[in-house]
């Protein structure tokens, strides 16, 4: 049942985006649906598009960092997380337990980023 829901969501939002490629209110849930379905490369593609459309949105950039971490692009994920903090992202507790960022937590850069941001 969950897979059917995911397939429906993806199909629905892909249809909207096909008609309006920069429709942010469809791109955001499409990226989430791709990630939820394990289609991390597709989610990353959409998150990159969103970051170009919403250059100053810390949540969009946070989601991009998550997608980068999920595909193993650690260096770029850290660059985007730094940008996220500069844009005003403050939810360090969420960041510390977000499963999408699990691959980054053992890297010393993660601890430095969190401690620098919490000061």
C-alpha cells in the first residue's frame, strides 16, 4: 500500500512539474517523494533545481545537503550545510539526529560545523 501511495505521489507531482517546471509547490513534495522511495539521485536533481530557484531559503538548502549526503557527496554536502547555516538554519537538534545526514556524523567537519553554529 505504501509503495502504491509513493508511486501515485511521484506520478502526480511529476505531471505538475512537467506542465510547470519551476512550480515550487510541486517540486518540494516531488523531491520528498523521490527520497522516500529511495530514488536519491532524482531527489538530488530536484533539490538542486529548488536551490537555484530559492537561493536564500535555508530549508531548501538543508534538504539539498541531505540529498548530497544520501548519494555520498560528502564534501559538497558540507559546503551546502555551511551555506544553510549562513542562511539562518538553526535546528541543530534535528540536524544531529536526521537520518539523511547519518553518513556525515562521523566526519570531524560535522562536529566543527555544529559547535561553530551553536556558539
